[in-house]
C-alpha cells in the first residue's frame, strides 16, 4: 500500500516491482489516502510504476481511503478472486 498523496516514494516502490521473484505473483496496488489533496491519479500511478508493462501476472490499482472505507469492498473481492475462493 502506498500513500496516494505522497508520490516521492514511488521510486522505492518501482525498485521493488523490478524484483524477478515477483514476476508471476498477482499484484494489488492500494493507493491510500485518496481523501487528501493533492493525490496521484490512477492513470498517473500506472504510468509512474510502469504497470502497463506487466503482462505475465494479474495486477490492479485500487484507489482507497482506509479511514473512510472507500473501495475496501473492491480490495476484498480482488483478493478472494486471486485466492480462488470467490
């Protein structure tokens, strides 16, 4: 999970995504704190993390607000789908 309003740490996340051990692991990126402004948009986040180049495993970006429980249902649905328990 990364803070959607604090984009300075995207470089650290990007380095982690280059790990070959993750090449076939489903990836869920939670962009938290979307209730704060300014925050990075979903398309910007996909571009900054080069997610559109990941083709060997499923990935999804979900903008959330953990504080306000925004989109938490989508997180649970995706996790259940990836675990095969939907």
